[in-house]
C-alpha cells in the first residue's frame, strides 16, 4: 500500500478534517441538563427579588398614605386609629402589615414640646405625624444560607398643616 492511498483513506474516514472519535448525538441533552438548573435558579432569584421590591414599594406607599391623612390638620394628627386604617387601605395585598402611628411636637426654636400650648413661650408649636409600616415576607423556596423570611418596612414623617 502506498502512502497516497493511505492518506486518501484517512481523509475519507474524517469528517471536515476531524477524525471520527465520538458521535455528537446527545450533546444538546447534556448541555441542557447542565444549564437548566442554572437558568431556573436565576429565574427564581429574579422573581424573589421582584416580590421583595414590590413589597418594599407597597409598604412605603402605605406609610405615605397614612402620614398624608394624619397631616391634614391637628384633629386628624391625633387620630391614630384612622391613620392606621388609611395606611392599611393603601396596601390591600398585605393584610398582615403592621402599622404604628404617632405624633409629636417641637417648638419653632428647636426645643422639645409635649404638644401643650404653654410649652413654647416666645415661639410656636410645630406638630409632626410619623407612620411606620412593616410586613414579613416569606420566601417562595428555602435557600441554603438565606433567611426564610424577609422584612419590608417603611417610615414617613410629615409636618401637620397649621
């Protein structure tokens, strides 16, 4: 057998200059088996972060709604139950949301006040409303190394209209 026929037979057994050592069948299945768990993990992570971001926005907006209601005038500033009701009405998707409302006063010169008219001699009383909101969010799945619950909270303070 001469050298030329040996080379020709070798090239015929090759496909695109590559010797046939193994078949390509099943390669896509192996690639999918490797990448599918990674892609699903990313998808679940993005959904979890989206849920948490949405909860933070809703809870913050609920605190804003409560403080806006309370800051209308001095009468509504002292109605904590109505402020809490306004905040909870703004977040119907979170019925277990915790809301705390309070109001406090300072004197215009910066000194502290107990909201009594006689507290600020020589200056006027400035009244504020403060609303805190908080909700516990359970994760969709248990992740090793991460907590099972996340807390979203909001706090707003607004000056009461005089």
